[in-house]
């Protein structure tokens, strides 16, 4: 079984969450209307559980969940061996 890359996994989750795929990887997810306040918590929980990473408040405040690209970089950094 092939595991999809983090980018595809995150985009699929966001598409389901927001009901749209009309956003680019570098778009600010809040500004693009993809994620709003309570949905942001769902996104953070999803990333933590799906990729087995710890997410701190600093990670959120430092913009690591601002865009798909930022999330993918965050996951790659936290899962690097």
C-alpha cells in the first residue's frame, strides 16, 4: 500500500473540511476562507494525529498552519529522522 505524500493528505483533508479545492498550496488558509477559527483546531488535531507530531501553541502562533506549504514543511521537520 502506497502512503500519499503529506501535501496530498493535507489538501484532501482541507478540501473535505472546506468543501472546496479552490486554494493554492501557498494561499493563506484563513484569508482564502478555507479554515476559520474552530476548523483550525480540527486541522491542528488532524495533523497531530495523522502524522504523529506534537503541536505546540508556538507552532500555531509562528504560522506553521498558515498554508498547505507551511504545514508540509512543519510535518517534514517534525518527522525527519
